[in-house]
């Protein structure tokens, strides 16, 4: 069947979203509502996300039932919804067009003249959020879809009235290959999602295919110092603009200075100094995210200095180096990092702040990621003074009976890191309250429910 197009729908058509409470699906539902479609949706339980949709006019069903899809012109489902879902089965039986979230998002993107897909193993949410700040500050009135909560837009979605659309583009299950970007931004390429990809070669091939979506209609913006990006794009003949820390790239940073943990620097395009930026988010990785944002903004016709002013208003998204509070004078930060490279970057950023100790409470995310990146996890916490590893957050998976968070902690400890395993969140909280002191930085880290500790 050919790819879905929005013009297949009649005015005020009825769109049903199966799994509407997810961060991405809810954003698409908001866009559908803003365009005058009738929206219904279902999920296992209600949440603040579904409550907001209901306030905007959506009809929300708690739980999945075949009758929920009755009368729908289109049914959109998440990748997590299986064929045995009663609403999926009912849609097929009733001849309702059934597509996944990525295909619907790709169709929505075609409604806009300037579309940016922010891809990469790491940094998608932060870079998309930086772009949101830059473009909104510059008055472009963009539509923004973020994979996290951004205070500036009051959630994860902003429905603008202009021809600018910015969205995260996730590589998992090759969903981003259904998108329609005129600018493909690639922040980095590493091994991840190895429950789907067979290895780095397949991952590079997927990112190359994503970049190919811009052929003849747009450009690729990419981190020029990433070896896997270089291999993926080598010989593609695409129009590629690079950014990085050296002047070998089209965009680079100079005169980097850290003030109380936060970087300030000049941005150059070639030999031309474009602007100065003083960030309110930490880490070298955010210097790279800023360079990517400025490169994209210039392609969209936004002045670099104006974009920089918007970037300076960005103080992070929820669950990215987010301050939760204090325990015995120690600051408690929450971070979504769940890949070894992200963990290293976050802990390195923390080292730039005045501190006595860095204590990390880490929850591995999925058995497959923990198993396939095991050796990388062993060296990911070297910057921590103390590490507490808790149970694995299974997410979409089941216990494989082999991969053990307790063993991971033990092998990290064998490398000389002060690491231990603690199963229960309540025990971790009690331990931290008995050992934390002023000057400590304490992280709750991972993509699961570890965020509930010390919240």
C-alpha cells in the first residue's frame, strides 16, 4: 500500500490514536486537533498528557476496546501496540486505514515547506529544544515536536502557524525513514537499539538512508568529527554542512570559557565570527548542540546572533541535568542518560561544577542494551566517586534470565570504582539520606522510573 497522505482525509475527519498517552503520539494528536480533525484516543491509563488533550477537545478512552475505533476514518498506532490489540483488530476488520505513528508524522511534515528532522543516537531532545528556543525567539512561529517536556512550549508540542516544522527523528525500527525532512540533522551515530539493529553497519546504513531523504530538496547538517557519520555519508553526494570543535568544519567554536560550570564561546562559519553564546546548560556536548542549532537556523534564514539570544534562554528540558532539590545540602539532579556515551558526557559536565563528590544512582534501561553494551557500561562511570546500580528497567522487554544489574555493579567495582548494587528504591533513599552531605552532587540517572527516587 502506498504511503499515507493527509489529502486522503476529508475535512473534519475522525482520527483515532491507539496509545495516545505517549509523548510522541500525544503531540501528533495535538497537531490533528489544531487542524480541525476530530480526535479520539485510548491508552492503558489516564495521565496529565491525556487530560490536556481532553481539555482541547479529544475524546479519551481508558483501556483498549474494539468499540473505541468505531466511525474512525484513520487509526494511528504506536510501535509498541501489537497486532492482537483489540482496536488494531477492529480497525482491520472494519476496513479503517491503519498506519503507525512514524508514517502519520511523515505525512504531517509534508504540510510544511521547511521541515527539520533531528536525528542521532544522542542529543535529539536537547537539540530540538534549542531549536525551539532559537526559532521562537526569532519570531518564526514554528511547529515543534519534542521527545520530552519543554517549559517554553508548556509540554512536548507547539502548534505554530508558519511553514517551519521541527521534530525529533528516532532511528529505532527505522521509523525516521518515513519522515519528510528538508533538513536532516545528524548529531552522532553509535551502537544502540541492538534489539533491532544487527550492528553498527546496519545503523550507519539507516542514517545514510535518512540523509538521502533530503536529496534534491534540502541539506544535511552533521557533526563533522564523528567517524560513523563520515563513513555513513562518504560518497553520498549529498549537500552536507558540518559542525565541530575545529575549523576543519563549516561551523566551529572558539574561545571556550567555563563560568561556574557553564560554557561561553564564539561561533564561526569558516573565518567569519557569527556570534557569542553564553549557555545556561552545561557540557562540551551542548557546545556541539549549539553549533548544530546555529547551522540549521542559518539554513532557515534566521540570523545567527538572533538565534544565539534565543539559545541563551534555554535552561534544559525535563530529565536532562534537571535539579530536583537537596538532601542534607547535597544537590539532587535527574538525568535521562541511559547509553554509556550519554553517561560519560553528563558526568563530565558535572565535573565542571564545584563539588565534593559525584554520586550516581543508575538504572539500566532494557536487558538488550545492558547486555550488548556491557563493556562500555563498565567504563562509563569513571568520573563518579560513588555508583549505586539498581534493577534493570525492562520497558518493552522481558527478563532474559542472563543479564544482571548486580553483576554489572560487581564488575564495575572490580575496576576500582566505588560501586554497589541496591535493588529497592526505598533502601537507596535511606542510604543517600544517611550519607549525603553539603557539596555532593547526586544523580538519579536512566530512562526508567529511577527518576522517582528522591523526587
